């Protein structure tokens, strides 16, 4: 088929026509994604972190807050979204006449549902309607057409590949720009000197990087082999603990029961907005807790990490005033907390099995280190 002399629209192969139009519509969509990603997303992410202090919400959750409103209003900004205009498509009313505001919003409602754009793609491309209608167009009685019917020729793969690369580059750029915008909004000088740090190493098996100017207050926490509270000028504190389950706990419960009992302490009125998550650290199970301590004035937002190594639970807790972002030195402590070669190598399950085997054989486990 000649690119220079396209056949009349009626003689275009149907499969080729559908391929061309779906690629063209996909190109328009990817161009929109690229522009929003590189302009709106990094600014929104920076403001979100600055105002909420939340650095843990995943990128895709934050983007839902951006894309849902955008998709619902994008066709209100003129007859069609700008991406369609760039590739030579336009939005028309299948019943004749002008599009209403309701039609422009309704056709995009399915796109605002996570993962549903994939369904919409196949509904248009593989559906039986010659107009290549997706569900949104069926509901709103709208249709996407080429502004110039004679422009439907070839498969339109070149612009599609270029738009895909552009969208990927925009997503990467957004992640790089967000921290820069955050520093600008927070008034943080780009050339601020780094804080001098030191690595605190416990003889019980963990290490953490902290600023040189932190003050240490030993904390006689009940049942803890070691408990240290670190604080410095300004908001924020770091608490490190090493706990050890006693022989009776290990011999009478399962690992899941022990962990559940440990996390149940946060299901009280002393804590609010509590969420739990699972992870691993150096191959060991981790249980993380996030929430707020409302009784404090000001309220304290905290994050607690429990690393389970043999019969021990290594805890790192960081706290800072609610409504503020997590201080950088707390973030560094959280990211650098790790276990050393003095931490028990066995898993919690193996420790329990060893205790139970020892009890069955009449042996007495070694006393917990003090």
C-alpha cells in the first residue's frame, strides 16, 4: 500500500484501518501522559510530602490523586483533549450536534478506574463496532475520528514508539524532579552542608547511622536487653531496642502468635492511624508499623521497625511532630538500620523448635545475654 497515494477511505483494509486508529489514539494518550508526568506530577508529589510529611505512600497512589481529576476534566478544555489535536483526531457527537459538558466528562469516567484503561483499549480495538467505540464512548454517545479521513494510512507505529519512549523518559524525569521541587518549596538551600554522622554499633547485633551531635539517654525499658533513646536539637527522636522472648514464650506459642501479640499492643486508644506492613531485612522477617501517638502534645507521628532474628526482636522507632515532614536525620537512621554478625543467625521458628526440642529432651536453654 503506497504511503504517497492512499486509497479512498472505503477501500482501506479494515484491519489496517483499526490498527492505524488504535495506534494513533494510543499515541495521543501517551503524549498526554508524558506532559502531565513531567509538569504536574513532580510538583504535586513535592507538595504532598511537604504538607503531609508522608514519604511512604507509593507513587502510583499519589498519581491517582492527579490522574482521576485530570481524566474527568481533560475534554472540558476544548472540543477534544490536546493529545488528540496533536495527532489529528477529534471528538464528535454520534447523535449530531454539539457535545455537552456531561458527555465530555462521562466518556472519561471508565479511564479514571485503575486498570480499566486496559479494558477500554481492547473494547475499542477488538470490539465489533466499526466506529471503535470504548465503553465511555458508548455511554456518552461520542466517537473519536480522524480530523482528515485521508490521513488514515499506514500503521502509525513510528509515532507510537516515539511517544512510548517519551512517556518513559517523562516518568523517570518526574522522579528526579520531585526532590528538587521539594527543596524549593521547603526553602532548603541546594548546597546545604551534609551533617557529620557516626555509626552506632550495639554489641547485641545492630548498627545505625546517626548525627554526631545526638544525645544518648539510656532507657530502662521493661523486658529489653538494651534500649537507647537518641535526640538532638530540633524535632525528632530515635529509639533503639533489643528484646528477647523468654523460654516460656518460645515453647508455648508459634512465631505468628508471638508477632501478633507484639503488634496487638498498637490496637489501643494510645495509637491512631496505625498501619502494618511486612518486609525482609537481610533475609529476616520484618514487621513495620506506622501511626500517630495522639496523647502527646504536639501529636507524634512514628514509624517502628521490628526485625525478628532468632529469639530476639530488634526495634527501631523514629518519631517527629505530626504535620511536619520526617527530618532527614531520621530518614537516614531508618534507611541505615541493619543487623551485624552478632545478631542470631537462626530464624524465630528455628529458635522455637530448638527450645521445644531442648524441653522435650530435658535440657535447659542458655540464659539470655544481659
